[in-house]
C-alpha cells in the first residue's frame, strides 16, 4: 500500500490542513497507533511510516516533504531521519516524543501518552 499525498486546501487565510507524519522503526505499533489516534481530528491529515528497511510502510522523500510536523518516537529515529532525508526536511518541524517500543498497537497507555505528548505541539497551531 503506497502513500498518496493529499493536497493542501485553503478556504481562508489561516484555514488549512496540518499534515502530521508519525515515524518509528517498522511502522507496526507506535506510529500506526498515532496515525489512527489523530486521523479524524479537524484540520489534520495523518500518515505513518517506518525508518527500518523492513518497515510495513517505508518512509519516503515524498512523505517527508508532505509533512508540516514529523513526530519521531525516539532520538535514534530523528538521527536516522536527518541522515537519510536531510535535503527534504526544509519545511517540517521534527519533534521527538521519547516513546520506547514497549507498547502494543492501540494499547490504552500508548494512546494516552501520544495524546499528551503530541497534543501539546498541536495547541500552538
């Protein structure tokens, strides 16, 4: 399943979609959970991907360029993202959530942690 970029829409000066990209290693637990948790919020589009070679949905330059905010789960993900996609990171803000790979998909504790840590970055938008 490939990523399809969603075009930005503007109906007013400050009315636009905020594109959120969630990254972890293999795109199986943390980042797909985050994508689902924030998917139906007004004014936001979400996507998730992984930075490992065997990721379910591998991160691509197109995804990085699409994103307004990129949320990585660990510092190692930020370093890998910057190494592989430095030329495509001109616009996106990168935020490390410091969430270890200790949770199952949609585990309530993971959902609560994501809402708390991601939420504070969305209030200012």
